[in-house]
C-alpha cells in the first residue's frame, strides 16, 4: 500500500510541531524567575570564591569559602553551616536546587558537584595557601557553570 506524499508530509509536520511544542513546554528552559535566582546565586558564589582566594587570613579565606559552600548547597545541604553566614539568603534555594531545568543543567552537574566538593575540602584545609587555591578552583568551576547555563 502506497501512502500519498501529502499525507506523509502532513503527518511528519504534525509530529514535528507536537515535538516542538512538548520541548518548549518541558522543564529544559527555566522560567525567568528561576534563571534570575540561579544567575544571582552563581554571581554571589563566584564573588565570594574570589574574596576567599584573595584573603590574607585563614579565617577570612575559610569564611568566604564557607559562604560559597552555603550558596551551592542551600540551607538543606549536608555541608550547610549557618555559622559562616548565608550570603545567598533570599536569592534562591541553593545553586544545586535551582539549577534544575536550566540550560545545560545535566551537562554541567559534574562541574557543579566538583565545585561543591572542592569547597567542602577547602574549608577543612589547615593551610591558608590550600584554602586560597581551592577557592580559585571553585571560582573557575562556578564560572563554567554560569557560562553554560546562560
């Protein structure tokens, strides 16, 4: 049985339009509010990573890197420590939570998890240079996440 070309063309067009509509309604693209929360938190975390990397004191370096860890994980994170202060409070629920649905979220999760792990290790380091180097690494990793999710 031979199917007329017009029916094939209409069917293919309908399938493509349906797929495009489903894709547009998917969670792949965040709402503007979600994107703003993620972008704001990433900016704050990158700034505090840089503050940590530039700190001349152990307490300052650890404190700023702790801010970053709190921004990444949010208040529900296993490494969240209110004693460091929560500079991302009111900006979102934590980068890990708010990245869901962002452009390239799945592709950059390994990078975000690496930043989180490096920040967690950095706040426990016993050497100022180690904390500062960890902070530089965290800033770089978070910049990759920020660039990829724009």
